[in-house]
């Protein structure tokens, strides 16, 4: 019984390295630009969370890809991963669906999502969905889904699996595919 319990615990409890792989694929670092000031972060904290470690800037400078590049070693390459929610027409009415703008085919992002069928979105009007998102949106590969206001239709070109959350209701879009007006809230992460 104790051996079974130990094996079960080890099977479901991820190591720090496994958590890092799920968070950032094959990247060397993940940057969540949530503060404009010094932060403290322990490399083995459960969720890699950084907390303010000093005063925040009184007049924060704009968060741009150019500013990020200036803070990194020369030759660094980044990709963008933005997570937010979209108000969508669902099988039962209108609801919020988790969305991410991430090019999961980029070698840096390898491992964050697993492609299951179809292909990755290649235009702003294409999406890949997890199986639970397919069910919630009553969608199918080759079909389409709509924003709640009916102003935009997105074509389903692929299905994916989130190895970190097998029941996640998520839609994946190309970076830049959604405007701030479409998203109800957004938080950006850069993967290096």
C-alpha cells in the first residue's frame, strides 16, 4: 500500500524541471513583465512567481519588444505568449473561453502544447482548440467559431492538448490575431 501511494504521488507530482518544461517549452527563460522595478524570484518556487523587491517605478517606461531586447544578452531570440479570455458563442449561449496567442510550432515553444490533429493556425482568422474547447464551443475540425458579438468568425484548423492541464478549455491563435478590443483581459509573457 505504501509503495502504491509513493508511486502514485511521484506519477502526479511534477518536478521543478518538468514544471519549467511545461511553462516554457525549450526556452532558456520565461519573462512575465508584471512589475516595473526590482523583483525577487526563487528558481524552485512552485509557480516561478516573482514578487516586488523594491519600489516600483513612479513613471513606468513602455513595455516594448525593443526594450526587452535591450535588457537581454546580445543574440537572444524571443517569442510572445499572451493569455487572455474571449467572449465567445458557446454550445449553451455566451461564455468566456481561455485563449492564447502563441506560435506553438516555434522550436522555442516545443512542449507547451501537443498538436493532435490538423495544423497550427497560420492566419489571424484561424484557431486550434483543445478537445474541451471543441465541446464547449460545439466546434469541429474544419468548422468555425464566433465571437459573442458575431463580429468575427474563426476557422478551426487544428486540435491540441495542453500537457499541463488535459481538461483545459483553450483556443490558440497566431500572435497578433486578437486586438485589445476583442480580449476581456490580457497578460503577456515573453519566452526566450
